[in-house]
C-alpha cells in the first residue's frame, strides 16, 4: 500500500443524487458533507432507503452525483479505482462457480498484474484451508471472504465494505474484524455498511447515521449513545401493581421491555427511579445502563413524521 499524501482519505462535498422516472422524483442523497481521515474504521448505518448504497456507489464511481464532488485521496473515484487506491467488497456481483478459490484469486491477480500477492491475500482472508474448493461449494460467508481477498489484491488505501460479514458465523466475523483492525493499523481506511449494530459498536471508531438521504449523526461510536438522553433501569418487581405504579410515578418514565415482572424502564433520572423501585416498590436485581448503539439508531433514524 502506497504512503498516502492526501490529508483526507475521502471527502464528500455537497453530494446529492436525484432519480427521476415515470413522473416521480426521488432525492436519494440530499447534500452530504463528509471527511474521513486515513486509517480510520468508519461504520455507515441507516434504515433501508436512507441513501447508504447510493452514497457508496458514488464513492466508487459507479454512479455520477447530481451535484457535489467526491474525492478519494485527492483523486476522482474512477481514477482511484483504476490506480488500485480504492477497492470494495460488495454484496452484488457473482463469482465464477466452476473455479476453485485459488483459481479465482489467481485469475483476478493476473488482471491486476500482481501474481505475487495471491498467497498473501489468501492467508489474509483465511482462505488457505479451502483453496481447492470450488466456489459453488463455498458457503455464503466463504464467498464473502473470497470477495475480500479479491479486494485486497491491488493493496488499496481505501476499502469499502457492504455488509462484509453477511453469512459468516460468530467466529468468522471475529477473525474478519481482527484482520480489519490490523489493516487499519497500517494506514488503510475502512468504511463499512452493516446491519449488525454490534459490529459497529465493537469495531468502528466512528459511526455515521443516515436518514432520508441526509447525515443525522456523526461521531465517535463510543459517544454516539450520548446523543439520546436518559438511562435504562431494569429491575424485577414483586407484582403487576408495582409495575404500574413505577410507570405512573413520573411522566419521563416509560416501559421499554417487559418479560413477566422483569421490566426495563427508560427514564431521565435513573437515581430517582432506582431509589423508588428499591425503597417504595420492593424491586430487586436492579441494573442501570446507558442507551446502546441500537437504541440510538432506532431513535435517531425513525421517521420524524
């Protein structure tokens, strides 16, 4: 991987994308400004229709912005791709089913004129043990690892991942992200879209939330939960009357989840609620926690209407 001279790995400026057809206009992306420094692992989250895929397509040069600009290491997207500086692992796009895993990597390595990198990327993607297996016999998770190996062949500075661990089991996902951390440590910038919120919480230094084509939250993943107020208090209550009394005691207290007499409350003042649950209502086994990334995701991306 070449030493990066650009200040930012990726810069989006005033980015918009509008689709028109059959008399209908869809504003898929509505003016995005975003800068991502080299070596950062960033998660891109949002509900279906938020504009994530359209944004990724414009970053990769697969779609032309209606307005605004995309720069990857100071280059236009297509220049970055052709120069091997930008690569991607996408859900779309198939592999040749009759080739083996090694044959697949070898063919693409020849196209990039980097045959010497075959063994390295095979090991990086944990494919050595299934090198002779035909693609048709590979699981969905194994095929994702093959795509990952292919994306690594040009030794890119910026790597885009679209649901990279789809189909992988828990251990495979853990190994994959351990590898990603190593790559980011060498200066590679990694941007990934995922529906596994725990992956963003565990592996992304930064999380960007999109809704209706706009960025609605952008910050360190560890701090994103603070964007929504309140705390969760979970306790076991002695009877249904106590549950009702706890919720009725304060307009800022609401039940988030209930399993019998085990109840999770959302509240503004967790100390006050905890004191009342334990002292007045006879609750026990009480826990207080901050909102999770999933809580932030649900609250921040829900339709404002």
